[in-house]
C-alpha cells in the first residue's frame, strides 16, 4: 500500500474541524472523513497512515481492541 503525500494532513484537518471526543478507531475516523466529503480507501489505510506517524510521536496508538488513535498534542 502506497501512502500518498498529504494523507495525514487530510485526516488531521478533518478531525480538527470535526473536534471529536477522545481517541477514535480507524473505522470511526473513516466515518468522520466520509461525513466531511473526504474519501479514504479503507480503515486499514487510515490505520497505516496514523501508525506511521506514531513512529515519529505525532500520533499515539492505544493498543486496545480495537486500536484507537489520538494526536500526541491532545487534539483529535
């Protein structure tokens, strides 16, 4: 799966506008993206994009069932 430049920024900007409460699953994020007319291939793609950003500390992955994602600065 090839991650396109700008995927993270698209996710981040929509979530900032939506201002959801608490950490979200990838599936919940996809639903918010769709509600804001942003299309993503799948929850798996969202999880991959955010998981890669977790390596740099920009996103926190909460390893629950299912995984949840939160931006490191507390905004999501």
